[in-house]
C-alpha cells in the first residue's frame, strides 16, 4: 500500500514544482513589464500635460519662434528653437571631445598599458562618474570659466565650450569603460592572425581590433551622448543661460534641461507656462529616445556583420 | 540620560506650546521676504509662546492671492498690490491694509577695473534691454557689455524689469544666473560685466565692498545727482532710485495677535533684525504709510 502513496506524493510534488516554476516566471515577467509600463506612463504624462499648451500656442510658435520669454510684460513667447540649438550644440561639442579621447583611452588601457597601469587607470576613470554634477558645475564656474576667458580673450567663460568640456568629462567614464570592455573581449585569434600577416600593432588595432569591437564602442558613445543631453545642473551652472540663439561656441547658451529646472518652480500648476515646460520635456524625451533607437539599430547591424 | 531629558523637555515644550497656542498666524508670499519674516517670527515666538506663526513662500503674487481668498492672515509682497488684485479683494469682501516692514536697495555692480562710476536709470534700462551694447556709448571704454541678471523665478528679476526696464523685455543675451552670489562672482571675473544684486551681497565678511567689485552710483535721470546705495540714508530716504519697499498686507485693520506681531516687526528689535538681514529699516514716507494702518 505504500507504493501508490509515494506515487501520489511525487505527483503532487511535481505539480507543486511546476506551479512554482510558473509563478517564478510570472514574477520575472511582471518585472520585465514594469519598465515598459513606467516608460509608457512617463510618455503619456508628458504628452497629456503638454498637449493643451501645444494646442493653445501652436507648433509654429514652439518650433519656429526664436524667443522664449513666458514671463514677459510685452509679449509672452514660447520658442524652443534657441534651447534646442543650445542642447544640440553642447552635446555635439562634448562628443567631439569625449569620443576621440574616450576611445583612445579605452584602446590604451585594453591594448597598450601593462596590467599594473590598467588596474590603476580604469578604476580611477570610473570614479570620475561618481562626481556629483553640481560639483562639476562649480568647477566650471570657478576654474574652467576664467581659464577659457583668458584662452579665448573673451570677457567671461560661461559659454558652450565650457559646458562641452564639462559634459565631455562627465561622459568619459561611460565611453571609456564600455569601449574598453568591448575592445578587450575581441578574440586574441583575430589579433594574432593580423600580426601573423605582417601588420604592425597599430594597424592591427585600427583595422582589426577596433572594427571588431565596434558595436560596443558605438553603444558606449550613444550612452555617453544620452548622459550629455540629459545633464542639467552642470550646464545650468556653467553656460550662463542666456536665451539668445548662440552664434558660436563662445556664446552663452541655455539648454532645454536648464530651462525646465529654472522655471518649473515658479509656474502656476496648470498654466500655459507650466504646460509648455512639459512640451520641452516631451521633445527632450523624444530626442533621447531617438538616440537610443539609433544605437540599438547600429548595434544590431554590427552584431549581424560580426556573426 | 541627559540627552533623553533634553528630548523629553523639547517634546514637552513642543506639546505644551501647541496645546496652549491660542493664536495661529499664517504668513505667505514673497521669497525675498521669507528669510526675514521667518527670523522675525522665530524671535517673536520666543517672547510669545502662545502664538504660533507659520511663514511660507511661493512668491508675492501667491501670497496676495491667498490673502484675497482669506486663507492667510498676512501676505508678504516685494511689490505693491496691483489694481486688479485690489478689485478682486473688494469683490471678495477683503479689505487689504498695507504695512512696510523694510526697504531693499538693489545695487548695480560692475568690475572694479571698469572706468564707469555713474549711470542713470534710463541708461541701465537701455543696457539691460540690449539697446546699448558697448561701454563707450555710456562714457566708458570701447568694450562690449556683458550682462548678468537673475532668472525669471526671482522677485528681483521682476522688480528690476518693472522699474528699470519699464516692463520691456530683458536682452536675450543676458546671462541668467542662479543667485545673487553667482552674479557677484561673475562680475568680479568679467571686466566688461554689469549686474544687479541686493545691497547685502556686495560686502565681504568684514563689511567692505568686495575686492574687484564696484557699486555704481545711480541717478534717477540725466539732470539729477548720481547717488550710491552704500549709504543707508540714500536708500531710506528714497534718494537712491532703485529701492523698493517690502510690504505686508493684512485683511482689515490689524488687531489682536497680528497687530502685536506687526508692532514687534516695526519696533526697535524687529527693525534691528531687518538690518541684520541686509535690508534697511523703515523711515520717512513709509513710516507715514504705516500710521494709516494704525502703527
């Protein structure tokens, strides 16, 4: 009589195990879904809050007017153009500095530096990422500003160059760290084959190793760029925040993030000014979304090529 | 044990204070005034544990709107009530009485090396509107002017715009700085800069004007003598043109605890706190103004 008993027990046990397995699966499914729900939530919140302003003011004013001055006594204006240009400019500037330096540093750490140097340099660069942005902004005002003013002969250094340099410093850790991981994981066989064919180490690095690591390198640049577009405090402090459309990198600029940070506190909830800040946030969201999308597409393409 | 007894005492004081507080005054409004009124309230409550005063900010407009809606007893404002607001108050059956608790002088500052000492209000307005872009147009060296101002959430930004720029827009090239201190730092580093800050911000810790900074003398118009805001008398008497009264509004003739608190604010100790917070005490026509509300 003991036999059927033990069989039922084992069946029960198995059913329980299956249920447990299912539950765990559901548990992780919900977690995976959570990120999507949050994303859709933020997207719709920005849209719902911003839409009335879009309707009232019109796309034309938002995207073609050069003036942003919602508290003016003369004429309230809501032009995004200037801050859009400012954000793109400072991000471009940051990438012009951070991409060559970052990839160069990553290649050095991965391919050239001896292990002892690598063990010191990489953590040090990663620590850079931990510096609070308000501290970086502060350095921008008191160190970088006067330095740039002297260098370029301008009256002050609160401009796009200042912002670009600071943002470059802030996105370097991301670019270096992820690029280095990508470069170091290129199989040794690739390099050996190249060297065996008579290529120098430099040729190997440029024509074999870096192309093979390209997907990781591109991802690192995109992540760094996302950081630069979204950064607020540093640019708010170091770029002067003049709302005029910048004519050059030596002009003071005011980014989208800085505008939201400065003005959200003073607006009356539900007013057109308040809602138009949500429009800025919405446009910013779309921009970072596009950056991520492009990086995903690039990654996918390179991964296919590599396979 | 000692710590515990402190905590207990504090709790007891807190509880008793709350239980026996018969009067509760709510003050709301200007962010320029918030630190001052908070300090005044703290000192007042030390003498009058039976009165509780809550001070919040939000801006002059918010404070006045709350007074009109009869949600607060006192509204702080760094500007006088607008005609529109007075009408709204009347419609709501609120009769606002106006008190001036202190005076604030806004100093116009330039770099210490700049060879400009005096400007008229009109010239300053033209400079900040972006119509005058070179120092030589106002008698200075051939140097492009670089502008430093506050951000739109600042009451000083609005006051300056109303009274110096005649409500015209600021130049789009004006750098919008985070606070008074940042403007001062910017001007000290910038040979061609001009900015505006509260008088309290131009001094170092020894009470002298900071190195590398120059406070301009300002004339109301081209025919008048330029005056400096660094002499208290000039600001108090209204001779210095860019000064403003700091107001409080009360619904109806003040009485009871509210009257008592305002009497304290305007008394010698209250006015000493006003000076400690880098504003100027009430004098001249403003004192006359306060008499109308019974002080």
